[in-house]
C-alpha cells in the first residue's frame, strides 16, 4: 500500500518526497519517506480521521497489519539532515539573580 498523493510533501533540505505522520507513542510529527520500503523500521497507517500514523516495528510487534505499509523514517535517509539539538547538559549562562559566591555558614 502507498500513501495518498494529497499527503505528499517535500523535504525542505533535500526536496525528496515525504509524508508527515503522527507517532502513535507520543503524537509528535515525524517525516517518513513517501515510497514504501521493505527495509524500513516503521509501519504507517491511515487513521479514520484521514491522518497518517506511524509506529516503530519492534521485535515484540514485527508484523505489518492489514492497511499498514513499511517505510523508512526520512531522517535516516536524508542527505542533509537538520543539525542535532543539544540535550541542554552544557553550562547555562547566569543572570544577575544568581549568587556569585557559595553560601557561608
């Protein structure tokens, strides 16, 4: 099965055909390659509301259900992926409200 053509979009970085899906785990948007791929690690399905949903194919649930197709996340194949975001573990800038010396006892 293949997604409907009205779901097709273009990647802003490499101009490849993609579809935007909502993840079944947390409802975030995820770009997925438009063409089905047997080597892909996600399963895409169309919901009753017309929205595409994606779930990860895992060892616990490796089967592809009727109405789903296997695809590849676009971040795995994009030749120019977006830069990675930092996890926020670095040193933060301090403001004037921070005590400049440790507390004295």
